[in-house]
C-alpha cells in the first residue's frame, strides 16, 4: 500500500515496524463541546484506514486520545459554574454517541491526558536534562525550538518564517517567542497537578507525545489527523518526542483536507458552523459518513444541503442493491446453475478494483466507484427474472456488504416492527385481491403509498421498498 507522507511530501510504500501489524495514533477531540462536521472527517477517514488494514489481515493497535484538560475546557467549566471533570466527562459521552452514529469503531485505547501526568512529567524532565527545555520562575516549562535543528521539517517551513508571526503573550517568560509550553504553572481556580516545577498542568502538545509513547512505543507506524494540526501541534509533537527519545517519532504522517460549508470556511462568525448532532437530526448519521469518505481524504470537501441530500440518494441506491439481494436470497432455489461460476468470477473483479483504489493512498473515492459498479452488475445479473441460485445470491451479498463494511457503510437496518407491519398489510391486500375485494385492496394500496411504500410483483412474490 502506498501512503502520501506529509513528512516527505510523496507517496511511499507502507512498511510497518512489525510485519502484519500497524500502530496508529490519531489525534482525538478536545472535549468541551459537541464535535462539528470538520471533526467528523478525520474520525471517519482514519476509521476506514484501520478497517482496511484489518480487512487485509493486519493486526491494528489504534490509539485515539481525549484531551480532557485544556483552556477551552476550563473556560467552559467557568461559564457553567462547574469543574473541568464534569465538562470533559459529559462531552466524552456525547462524542461516543456521535461516533457510534457515524459507525466509527471505538479505538483500541482511548487514553485521557489527565491519566498520563506521570508520563508527561517524565518526558519533560528528560528534555530539561538534555537542555531542550527550561523551567521559568512562574512554574512554566518551555521547549527550546532553536536547539532542535530539525524543527519545521513536517510543515516544511524554515524557523525564520515560522517565527515571523510568533509573539510572547502577557505573563509568559520565554527565552524566545517560538518556544512553546510543555507545562503551565497553576493559576487561581484552575485544576493542577504536582510536578518538580510546582503545581500546574500539561501543555497541549506534550499530551499526545506522552500517550503515543506509553501505548504504542517510542516510534510508531502512522500518526494522523486534520491538516490544521500540521503546525504547530504535530510539528511540536515531533520536536519534543524525537529530542527526548532520540529515535523517529512516526514513520508516516497522514493529514486529511479541510471542510468548507457552502464553499466558505466554516466559522461561528459566519453562522455556518454545524455540529454532527445538528446535521444528524435532519438527515441521519450515515449521509455524514458517506460525505466524509466519498472524496479522497486529502482533497477539500464542501458541505451543503444539496450535497448531503445527494449523499442520501447515493446511499439509497446501495441499500436497494443490498435489500434486493436479501430478498432474492430468501426465495432463491438451492444449487448453483450453469454460467453462475462466470458471474462469480466477474463480480470478484470489482473487489480487485476496490483493493487497487485503497492501496493507492486510501483512495476511497475510487473505491466507492468500484462499489457502485459492483452494484450495477449485481442488479443486472441477479434479479427476479434470472432466478439466481441461493449460492450465487449468498456470494454476491457477502462480497457487496464486506466491501461496503470496509468503508463503514450500510450499517443501518430496517426496523423489524415496521417490516412486520408492512408485510402484514401486503398479505391482507393479496388476500383481498384473491377474494376480489377490490375496495379493501385499493384502500391498503393507498395506505402503503401514503407511507412511501412501493410494491413490485416478482416471480418470487411481492417485494417492497420505501422511497423518500
């Protein structure tokens, strides 16, 4: 598999540290509010990366953290008159609700920053001992960026350019404006932990370095996140990790592109800021997931009402293929027929196209195209008129759902109570027609039509689907 490595700015063959295994660290949310649709993109994209590796037989250790102590969390707690723990725990649970709705699998480990204070202190202590960090009189500890000769290698900017916009804020005592905080001395009313430099709390960047090292090791295979994290967050992670550990931090860096709303940057000030929960209440979660994986992960994507409705329509076509296969499977005769072996072989070629796309830097856009091509061939080759065998239907259904599952799609099921109710009405209508009770049959037909239920007569019986 080839991966575009932000560090080298080129596609590289993915060679894991351990054959057959992948160690992945994904930057998780700062839990002070509901996740927005911009947050949803890396969450969904790198869930697909994990799923694909596992589909190909690899063992994946996937770590996604929760930043549960941060200025934003403290400010939120102060606004509500509560504490940081109440805020962070609440929004971790809200994240889990949205992640489940998006069909994002829980990480192998979801570490919390506040559960790794000892590891954070150990790294900072080592950096001070090596001369890469220094404590100040107010209890802060800073990283010396100019001492790191490789600083800027991820963002591909020289230190002079990065320094142009740097400032020393009021209350900071730094040797240089580019130095960044590893530890922040305690302030009145803020949560704090005991350290060799006095009570305080960790800086944002050091948290991920500590959690990656503790749960994955000093060098990991892939570090991933949104494009907005390249600088300063990931740049600073590399600096502090590699200066402390004396080995490469991550061999591959993957970053997803931005999301715009109606072709404009998403912003609260522009009133075009949407949480995942907002959108899901109107359209459901799955169209959001489809939107996030329908384009190549490195390209920018645009969210709009029209686009999300197109995603709904695309999903409906895929669901129709799956539901048709399930109907045929229930009524198909056993025993493979002449010519079906050739159909199997042809359908298998779409899996080859799917894999080829995913091996090319996780090209989910082309992978989805292969899935739709498979659906079209299934619809033309396996239908009521061809009366396919149970074996062929089973093969096609397994192949189709497996590939959709790699993308995390087609995870919604019909409500069984609704199924039963509609099947009962169809049976009553069939009986009424048999008895030439046309008035009752027409009444049931109108009732089903009002509920957007479309009936189709097939040699195997009446098939129904709901059209919006």
